[in-house]
C-alpha cells in the first residue's frame, strides 16, 4: 500500500514561508511571487542571512510571510533603505519587494538612483497595472483605456499620460547588472520567473550590480475579474504592452549558470 | 502506465481561487462544494482518478496550499 513516505514527496510549501496565511485576495499572484522568492532563497541556502525590505502597498505585510529578517520602508523608499542596509552589511543578501504604485510612482526617484549607483541589491517589482491596496486607482503602469476607480472612463493618454515601462527605462543605466521582465500567468512563465529571480539573487551575491525582476501580476478584485480571467487579461493585454524579455544582461550576469 | 499521484490541500491556506483547477492538465480537480474551510472558502480537491503528481497545481497556487505526492514505482535502495 502506498504510504506518505518522504520519497513520495514531489512538492511542499517552501521552508522560506512562515505558517501565516497570506492576506491577499483569492487568486492574486502576489502569493506566487512570494512563493518563488521563498523557494529561491531556500534553494540558495541564504534564508538566515537575507534581509527583505517590505514596501507600502498590498505587500506591506510581507514581513509576516518570509522566514527571513525584514524591515518596513516608507512608501517608495525601499531601494534607499536597502542601499543603507547593504552598505553597512555587505555580506547579507538584501532584496526589496515593491509594487508599481510604490516603485513606479512615489518611489521612482529612489529606484532610478539606486540603479544608477549600481547598488548590489535585488528588486522584485510587481506590475499589476493599478494601486491594489487602496482600491484599484490608476497607477503609472495602467494600460491606455483601462478602467480604474480613478479613471472610470478608461485611461486617457491625452491627459493622464502613457504607461511607464520600468524595465526598459532602468536597462539604459550602466549600474544595472540584470534587469528582466517576466509574467506569472501560466506554469511555464512562472518557472521562467523563478529562474530569473534566482539569477537576480546570484547577480547580487557576485557583486555584479543592481538587479531587478519585473513580474506581470494580476489584481482580480480591482480588475473586476475572476482569477482565471485575470490571468487571461495578463496574457492578452499586458504582455503585448509590456513585452517579456531580458533588458539588461551584463557580461557577468550572462555567465551565471543554474 | 502514467505515474499515480495525489495531493493534500491545506484548509488553512486554500482560498478557493480555482487557479489550480484551470491549470490541472488531467482535469481531475474541482472545488469541494460539500464543505467549507474555517475561512469560509470551498477548498480545491481531486474528485476522480488520474492525478499524475505533476505538481502544476502547486506551481500556480498563490498560497502554497498544495502538497504533492507521487507513487514511487522503482525500488528505492534502503540505507545499509
């Protein structure tokens, strides 16, 4: 008879996670991104020397979910805080986890200058095209014509501007070592995202400069969609506007093999 | 013969978002409408044979609620 022996195990909740259930809405891919980070840190064996920097936004309680040290940054200032921590404790692995309202709006100055200085930090950037925590307002990454609570007729680019492609923009800076965009809308892309997160942390450990992984994510509740439909929206609407790919792959980062 | 697998879904973490159900390549998952988790969600479960233990449900699960097992078909060498 089949028993639940250790060699039967294919997959279990990563050790990098605490036992706390997340507060995210059902089907939100924030949880997938959290899980990938936890799995990568566990596989690299750096859980006990990692310091995360939580943002303001939906991921504000990220410190409850990871088995690592954590600090909470003021809105948008996670890269500045991570800079200080990494400079004081260079042997630690320091990462920030930020959404688009945090990173691409109020924190745009911090992220651009952290990348320009080539700080040895890793940034996990969740792009879900709106401000999730505060009720789905328009963010810098909201698609043209997309309805949000603060653009009820759809984003009008004449008056509200065009979406910002953060990865492309940061890739022009010499301090950036590894800047890529991935998506979380299907199992294949989730696997690719995990690989990118691994390379981003390896980039940091080898001192190759600033690393950022942008993850296209869903916000089913604020998009007024079922979780499955939200994944389709990412695939059909967001990926064409925010193309997936490696935007900055420095010579050192290109040699990292996993 | 395909591998035989099974899963355990944690009532503590599952929020009934159905992402695993749409991702399951064998289409053997559904929400268990006969019971509720302590949070008030109908949890996902396997309703028929056919699970291969591929772990795709666990890869898409945003809450890491799924533990995946697979039957070991080859003889495993025992220690000493």
